[in-house]
DNA sequence: TTTATATTGGACTAATTTTATCCCATTTAT
DNA sequence: ATAAATGGGATAAAATTAGTCCAATATAAA
C-alpha cells in the first residue's frame, strides 16, 4: 500500500526540474547526483515520464530533461500514474479488470469510495504548490 | 499501491464470520472452500487476525474461528492494519521511520494529507455496514 | 569531421515481497 | 483412542521492484 521507490525518484526529479530556471534542461547525471538516485535507474524512470508528457528530453551535448508543461499543470497523481499506471486500491478496481459480482461487492464499494478520496487529494496540489511550500 | 491478496482474504473471512449466527464458530476449512482461499494460507492469515483482537479461535472438534467483537466495532482499516501493519503511503510516513528533512519535505506533507483522507474513509464503515449493504 | 556529451533501448541480474505449501505438534470434544 | 481443528516453523515458488550493463543513436561544439 505504498508508492514505489521509483515513484519517489520521479517526484524528486520533477521537483528538481521545476526548481530549475524555466526552459533550462538538466542532465540525468546531475539529477542522480543531487538526489542520490542510481543514474541508470533514473534513466529508466525518466523514460516513463516522457510518454506521459510530463517531461521532454534532448540528446547530445547540452541536452537533458525539462518539464513538458508548466509546474502548475502537473499533479502528484499525474506522476504516480505515469510510473505505476492507473491507481487502484485493489485488483478489482483496476480499469480492465471486471468482476461479475462487483455490483454486490461491499468491499469494492468501500474501497472505491476511499480511492476517490485519495485521488482527490493527490490531484489537488501541483508541482508548483510543492515548490512554493518548500520555501 | 494496492491492498494485498491476503488482506482481501482477511476481509472476506471476516465477512463470512459476521454473516454467521452470533457466537458460532466456523472452521477455516469451510471458509476456504466457500471463498476459494488456499486453506493453509488462510490459517496463516487468521493467525494475523488473532493478535489484532479481531477474531478468537478454538481448537479441536467443533472448534474454529469467530469474531472477537461485534461487527459494528470492526472497520476496514482495522483489517488492513492487522494484515499489512500500519498503513503508510510512503516509507517516510511509516511510524518508526524518521527523516531529518521531513519538516521541509513537500512530498511527505502532501502524501500525509492524502493518507489522512484515505484513513478516514477506511475507518468510516464497519463490517456490519458492509454486511447490510450486501442485502 | 571528429569528439565529447547525452539520451534510447534491450537484455539481464539481484533483491524483496507476496503467495503458497508441507508437515508435525497440540488441543479438544466425542 | 480417535477424529477434528488450530499453532507454528521451515521452505519454496511466483511476482514485483530495483538496479546494472552495454551498444546504439543523436547532437553540439571544437
């Protein structure tokens, strides 16, 4: 019932990027050093953020990573989803899964409600809010 | 970010017990058959519910498991906690863990808030409510 | 055009957690 | 005694998570 370490890596990476001057790219090696993240693993992690449209990358000298959109438009839920896929508090709440008994199932009903409450909070605050609250 | 299968087993087990006539014991074998849970694994699961004071057990012929308290006094959170330990949305929110940087950490702050919202929902409804909503 | 810098991508390994099984001991009612 | 039931330790299998290695490709600058 926890976010994975990789998800935390992703959040810290995006916080680094959000803190950098707008439009400036940062190399994964620099991020990995500053955040103490294994650099090869960080590369994999960033490759999950690209298709989710949270960052863009540029190769070659002077290349690196930058936010794909304003920090005000990226929520914690966006990041978790990019790394872990759609959040589901139980198998039976996953998007594809369908259980014939679902309508009668009080577990899925309660967990569903709890999940809603969780999603709402995770969606409430953006990267920008997180940066500001650090100061 | 999901409850484990074992936790779901525990919930279904407690629902079985809550549905049974008050004070009556049910054998793990019967529960495992009705719920399709591997019986040896179910035993282990029940052994986690005992120290959490959710069920009591009795050995020997005619023995089995029963609720340790009224179904109105058992919440979904109680069950999750019994199986998985204290719920924490990230390592840094676990009871024992302490990070020197926590006061400045916006991730732990947001996750902490989200966790609160989740706990509240998980605590809101009891086994009794779950049984009633099935009817 | 060479060189250094950086991401891309695939294969692989290691570590950890989750799920399950086996088997024998102990308790209890009949 | 015997059958029915939980208790508990050891171990295995499966799945997920974390991390590593390396060759390929793109890019900027010298």
